[in-house]
C-alpha cells in the first residue's frame, strides 16, 4: 500500500481545487492562479504569518486566518477577497507606513518596492492614523551594504534567509513592539559583524529600501530574488 | 498723522510664500520696507544622518520648479565626496539639463509671472492682470510662453525620464547615457524655441521703452554682482569658477575656488525672515550687498559664447557704462539667457561624444567634505556637505540663489515704496509696483508652485493702536 500526503478538496473563491494535506491555502491558491497579497512571505523561506496581509476568510471560522501558515482542510470554503479583507489589508499597510519613515521619493528602492506596490494596489493615498516619526539611525558601517531602519517593516525576511539559506544567522530581532528592530550579531554595527559573510542575500530579499547596496542612488536599487527557490531546492538535494 | 505699517501678504506671482511690510512715518512718508520670507523648510537639518547618495534627490524636493538646480549642485558636492572627475559626456549632459531648466524657469518668470504687468499694465485690475488676461488679449504671446516652457520641460523629460524630480543626475555623473533618438528629438524642437525667444526679445526690448520710471526705481543702486564663468570668462551655469564684479563692472574676485566660498561669503540672520542674508565678507554687512542671477551673470561675463546671445549681450551692456544696475533689467537679462540656453544646448548636443556610454564615475567615500556650486535660474546655488566615514551626512549648508539677493530685494522694495507710495491711501498700482520689484528678481522661496493669481492678497494700513486706516482685499 502506498502511503503519502492525502489529497484534500476545497473551494477558493468558489473555485473547486485539490491540494495535498501539507500544503497551505496560499500555496494552493497560487497554483490555481488566485492572487493573495503578501509581504513577509517569500517563496523559499519558512512562512511566519507576520504581516497579516494574506488574511483570508474561511467559512465557519469567525476570524480571518493567514493563508501562508494555514493548512488546507477537507471541505474548506475560502474567500480571498471581500470588503472586510480589503479593509484589514489597508489597515495593515497604514500601520506599516505610520510606524517608520517611509519616504518613497528619496528611496533607493522607489519603483522597486513591495510595500510601495501594495500601497498603490490598495489605493493608499493617505493615512487615517498618525505618523509616528521615530528617530532611527542609518547603519552604513558595512563596506558594501546599508541598513536603514526607517524603511524596515520587520518582515524578518533578512533574518530567515540568513539563517535558513546562508546558514550564518547574522540577523535577529531586538526589542519589543514599536521598539523592535533588526540587529546584526549581538546588536553591533553591521560592519563589525563577525558572522556576516557579505553574501547580500538579505539585501535582495528585503521588500523595501531598508537594506540596499552601497553606491546605489535614488530609484536605482532593484532586488533579484530568483536565486531563492533554486537554492532551497539544492539544499534539499533535489534536481532543478 | 500717526506712524503705520502697510503689509502686503502674500506677495503674489512669485514662487513661494512671503510678505512685505512698509513702515509709514508720522508725515506719511515711507520710513522702511522689509521683505519677509514666511516659510521654513529646514532641509539642512533633516538631511543630517542620511546617506550622501540621497542628497541630490532629497534636496531637489526643495522645489518643484527648479529641482534640476538642486540635483546638479548636490551631485557636484557628492562628486567632491567621491573625489572623482566625472566623464566629459556626463558633464555635458548635466549642462544640457541645467540649460533646459533655465529655459523653462525663465519662460515661467517672464511670460507667466511678469508679462501681465508689462502688457496689461501695472495699474490694471488684478483680476485680469494674469496669464489668462494675456491669453484673452494676446493669445499668440501666451501660446509662445506655454510652448517655450514646454520645450524646456520636454528636454528635461527626454534626458532624465521625467519633468519634475527626475533621479537621473547622480553622484559621479548621470545614470543613463543619452540615446541618438532622444538627442534628435531635442534637436528637432530647437528651431521653434529659438524663434519664440527671438520674438520675446523683440517684444521685451519694446517693453523697456514704456517702463523708464520702473527702470529708474526698481532696485536700481550700486552693488556687487556674483556668478560662475568658464575658463575664458564666458557664461557658464554648471561648471566654472566664481567671479565677482563691482558696480563699475570691475572684477574684484576672479577664479574664486568654490571650496573656499566661506572666505568671501558670510551669512547674516535677520529676525523677521526665514531667509538668510548673505554678503561679501571682505566688505562686511551690509556694505557687502551683492546680486546674483541673470542680471549679475550678464554683468560679470566677458561674453556669452553663442553667436546670437553675444550680439544681444553686447547691446545689453551698452545700456550703462559699468555694470547694468537696475533690477528691472533682470527681465531683459533673462531673455538673453533663454536665447543663450537654446543655442548652447544645440552646441552641446552636436558634440561627438555626447552619446558616449561613459557617463558615470564610481567610487566610495574618499573625502569627508564636498561643495557643489551651480548657477540656478535665479543665481548661484551652493551645496556644502560634511559626511562621516560611512558616508552619512553630518552637516549640510545650502545657500539658495534667492538668498544671495535678499539684501538687494529689501533695499529694492524700499526704493520703490519711497517712490510710489505716500500717505495713507493705497493704490493698487503702487502696491503692485512694490511687488513687481520682488518679481523682477524672480525669487524662488522654495517649493511652492501655487498659481499665484489664485492666492488672496490682503493689504492693510494699520496705525500703532491697531486701527485699520485703509485696506484692500483681493483674490
């Protein structure tokens, strides 16, 4: 008898789909051409359900669930788009914009930023919550890269790629709530990090201009992430 | 009669927010007149801590009309931090971009902001004394103005990708070479622009005949003049060295090294304005009053360096024996500069290596300090930064073109107010003439692109007890 993952059937936006039981709603939605917005999620990294942009509604469950970390179940009825979801996603974006100093016009990643793309998609022309204007210093101590906390959304893509793919675990989170920020090693300047290999993966997975290459001027930073799924597969010993 | 103050707030048809106060003494005579810039931007402060590579785009946000000037001055300061000499094609491309902005900005100043005064009359009702009034009475002239401004803006777009706040100028050069098709597109538009500016010059010279009183009284006094010249002493807006001449046209400062600008320029802060008042340090404050901008540039150069502009320049310099002193002639000088700008753009675009791919020098932080000086449409613009070893800005000083003219504008409105205003009653024409002195300098009080004819103007004569003696409200 052959054993393996079982197949579940469910509907996403009324479309009947089949999925392996170990797959998430997000994975199966994407396989079926159904778009769910994401920000902290990146194919090739462990999902964490941090940003809450991928919230979807499941019939029978009162609260929306994060599609990137919710496994499929038999008979699930998933809705990916509704006025309530749009309102929640806009609120998530508003809170992200209000929490730090995101000024697209002078950003290296202007025109190539996941946060900016989503703001445009959701028509976010202004905020209904006040800006916090925190004072964050820029860490430009690394010879090749710059870290600007003002543009960080704490998605932890950098933390995960450094840990899971590069294996260096240079990055981590420090502090709680509004005071949380990414740090290198034991909260020391990036340039003095003993563990950083200078591979630049963190820079390229970063969804905004928080991590960028030195020498890049405004609008010049473009992130290449194609390497990530391939590296992941290679790590698992599978043929590409 | 008691002493009183006339306030013109806001000053209209200028770029930015400002007001004028005129003090009237007991006998009804103008005692003093002051120009106050009421907006505070604070760029020097909030640039601190930012990576220096952001500075061109960051400081360009000061203004929507002349972002290119800031881009260029900032990029030059950053070139200094990189310690590079940028490739010749990059330098020429920056020059073309700067000239394109000069043309569009001067076209805005002349056709949109000042021509209503000249063609419709200083005493005309302000409701019609604007571009729409010109459009109704002189549609061909209005069209020329729009087309000329469009020409300048379209050149900026061809070169830099967008008309306002492009990010094409970067430390080390520019981030993309010019393509042949774009170069040809610009060249094809030059004949029309040239024809427009020649028509404007003819009309402008006729206007001078009708404004002898304004020429005599609009900030017409001896002062120094400052600007950049190239190594042959010709007109130069992007590179070059500073030159200062006195009221007789005599050169008193030549080949001044931009890195030592603080040795000859000092800045005074006056409590009633957010605009600093720079002066020529060797002569002290306020005797070191100097002017910058089109009039100054025409006064300091030994020629323009393009055939048609050189002819006009020679005629212009014949107006007076030393330097041309009336600020009313800023308008005339502006038109000659447009002519030069269009001619010079063509010269540069026909250079063999203008399409070269080598347009950017790459380097890391090699200097802790950088100073960039360029000629903005309104005059000399200075950006000065200090960075730490990681390239983060620790200190920035920006001396904006309009700032250099602050002392001269103040003295100018006093002169005009004394001539045109007396007693308690205000006439629209007299007030407009005081405003027009400011307009002649075409000040850019940074950032604002509000259409000024939509701005309300509230002028009141108030005595010391706060009683309103007379007032006019428009808008």
